[in-house]
């Protein structure tokens, strides 16, 4: 009976220690995720926004962590129109950003309306007197 109680107590202590370790791991993970999504960071003087036109343009980008595992590079490199427009609008208002560099690749636009929105945002950016270079 003494051996049985000893093993039961060891199991309970082990479960408590495991629970404490997992709780600490969860808290550290949540703090790390919050810190990563907290801010856009600082912009240095004379910066250039790099827009990589590669992959597929969607209304909203979806994070698919399994795309690279499944070998679907096209789905892996999809971009969100809303994110691109927000980046261009922010670059338009930021004094530290001097221009936009467009790096063109194998780009597939989703709809003509989406491409028109992207073009209109670039035209609006160009009206601020900043440069746009495409390669």
C-alpha cells in the first residue's frame, strides 16, 4: 500500500509540474505573439517602399502555413490587395519614405477592378512628388 501511495503522489506532483510548465509556455507564447503584432516599427530617413509583384493578388491575403509543405508555391506567395493599398497610403503620408520600388515577377491579378485600385493608389502616390521605379 505504501508503494501505491508513493506512485500516486509522484504522478500528482508530475502533473502539477507539467501544468505549471505548460502555463508558463502559454503565457510566454501569448506575450510573444502580442509583441510581434504590436507595431509597424520605425521608418528610417530616405527609405523606399519595395512592392514585390509576385504571386497572386487577392482581396485579402490568407496565411496558409501548409502551402510550402504541400508544394504550392503560387498559393504561398499570394498577396492581399488591402495590405498593398494600406502600405502605399502609409508611404504617401510618411515623410521618411522617398519613393516606391516595384519589383515585378510572375504576377497574376485577381480582377481588373483590383488592378485598377492598385493603379489609382500608385497614381495618387505619384502626385505627392515622390518617385516610383519599376523593374
